[in-house]
């Protein structure tokens, strides 16, 4: 039996991920302590996790869907006992190269207190490389003594002291697996984004801002960042992101209208 790494607490966030959790865990079983934060999970995710990793720690929470990422990450952190903290989502996979990269870092006397990991994103079953999708660095590996947890709602950020390092091996990310799930996420996330803009006192939305913001997004992703090179998936992603942008500002306009009606 392979010796498992005793220096890492690996924390996985998962909702209803029965289709993804087993493959995810199979790439994580080289770590001694694995913690699954089951957020609003009502399917077989937890049962499959226990079957795959019998000694896995399960932390359950039920709250507003997709609006408490910092809370969920912090719940996992509270259960961690090792010197290093590694965060993984259910739709991500640790490659053998990344495993070796992480193992080398945590077993060395590194000057860095935390690390960013490059993500290789896959949209609709295809690897994408343009439109700002790569290297898509995410801060996920932390030395526990310097780490204070996460803050923020949707775009959560780690609270940590010290110097940031960069790993060289990719974390695989199978996001946007089908259009149905993309639309469901959009409904939730655009509302959160609009609420944040509204609370920040964003200026009143006028008609031309919808067109401007959508065209700006298309130009940024399609032309400047060359996402057309990713073929059909690239084009779908660009126009879907433009649609996301429209929904954010349409929701913001709606919030502003409701506020005006109360005055």
C-alpha cells in the first residue's frame, strides 16, 4: 500500500456531485486527511464519498445555494489538522504531475506560505486555452500557520500572510459540462453579482450600458484574448458570457427600479 502524505489536509467542496465525486476522490487518495464539505447535498454524493474513501471526514451544511463559498471553505478549514491546507472542488482533478509538485513543496523548507495552481479548464467536454481560460491561477495551497480562512460570497478570497509562490503543474477543471448546468449557475451567480453592484451604489443603469458591456465582453474574450481559436466551444463560451453580462446589468436595473418605486 502506498504511503499517504501526512502533511496535508485536503478539503473538497461538493453539492449534488454524484456524477463527479468518485473520479475526484480517486485523484486525492494520496493524502491521509480528506475532508468533504457537503453543501446542500441531497443526492448520493456523501454515500459515494464514504464508499470511495472510508475514513473521509464529512462536514454537512444546508443554506442558500451557491452563495456561501467562503463559509463552506471555512467549515472545512475548521476540521483540518495538518500543516498544509489544499482546497479542491468536485469538478477538479489532481494529475500525477501536480501531486508530485505539491508533495515536493510541502516536504521542503519553502519560503512561500501559499501557492497558486494553474488550472486547465474544460468547457462542454473540450480543453480550452484562450479567452483568459489559461493558466487561470487559483490560490489553493496554504501553510496552516499563516492561513486565516476565506472571505467574500461568490468570488471568495483567502486571508493569508506571507509570500505567494506558483506551482507549475496543472489542476484539471471540468467546468461548464453542459448548457443546462451553465444556465442554472447563471441564474444564481448573476443575481449575486447584481446584488453586490447594487450594494456598492452603482450608478443608475441606462439603455446603452447593456450594449456597451456586452460588446466589451465579446471584444475582450473573442478578439483580444482570441477565444475564437478554441473553435465552436470558444464561440459558445463568448456569447454565453456576454449573456451573463446582460443578465447582471438587467438584474441590477431591476433592483434600482424597485428601490425607486419605494421612494
